[in-house]
């Protein structure tokens, strides 16, 4: 898949290396050509001098065929504007923007742009938002019977209550990370774009739960996987 990154600082260059090392094509944009010195000499991706919200720059970076876009420059406004152009003009569904001011993150989240404040920022967090992944184990009980898993949820679940996800998967939502803040589930809490969801799952049913959450809410309780427990 093809990825476009705006900003060739420490995070941007790390993302570019990681994505290319895992077999993806990458284009990285920066207004300062000297920033590309952070990339290894072996980097084969495109280096584009320009700003990430300029359409000609984005087209040169391959935005029209991009699977995802990450705006990780040093400017909040540039990152948000670039992410909005990538999504709204070019239809890139997976976008993420780096935000220095966490107080503004909720505003941007309402615009449909997943954000991460720099106080919690790592390149790994960006990768979780733009690269399709399987579940990640956070904790196992001593017997190995139960696990707390961070499981990607299909975008079609946005707007649905977590009670419904629990019912379909026969598991429990342990907590939700929203705008870098942990939330304990309560009745009626609704899944929002950008939420990172941690489920308590029977270890033996891990693959079944992953399969159910990879689908939209058309999955019903007649599904034998959902009726096991």
C-alpha cells in the first residue's frame, strides 16, 4: 500500500523507515529539503519539497492512490488542514494529525480527524491508526484463560453503543481510549471515530472475536460465534 507523510522530523522519518521496511511505498513531504537528511540512504520513497495542504504537492506525493495520510509536522494548523484536505478532497479514509495543543484535540476530533497530542506521542501510535493490524494483547490473567486485547473495530460500528458490541462478541469492553484519555464503559456509551477499544476476551475465542469486530453491525445474534456464551 502507499502512504503519504507530511513532516520529516523525528516521528515522520521513523514512520517512513518503518513503513518502507514492511514493504509499503512511501512519500514524505517537508517544506525544508534539508529535513530529508534524517532518512537513511537506503530510503527509496519519494521526497517532496512543499507543504502538505498544497494540492500539487499532495498529487506529486501520490495522494490519489494513498491508503493513509499522516500529518506529523511541527505545526498544529498545518497538520489539521493537510489532514482535512487529504480526507475531504482526495477521499483518504485513514488520516491522523499530530497536535501539540491537547486542548484543541476534541475540536479536531469532531471534524473527523483522529489526533494524538505530543504529550503521549510516539511513532507507534501513528502506525496503529494508519496500518491495518490484528489485536494486541495488553494483559493475560495467570491461567491464560482471559486476555485484555486492543482490537481494531470496523468503522461501520461508529455511532453504535458499546453494549451492542459486547452482545455481538460475547465479551466485555474493559476501557476505551478517547483523545488520549481512558474511559470506563457505561450504559449507552457510543463508539466514536478514533476510539481505541480494549476488550476482555476468553483467550480461546480471540480469533472469533476479532472476526466479528472486523465486520459491521450487520452481524446479528444468530451468528453462532456470538451465541456461544
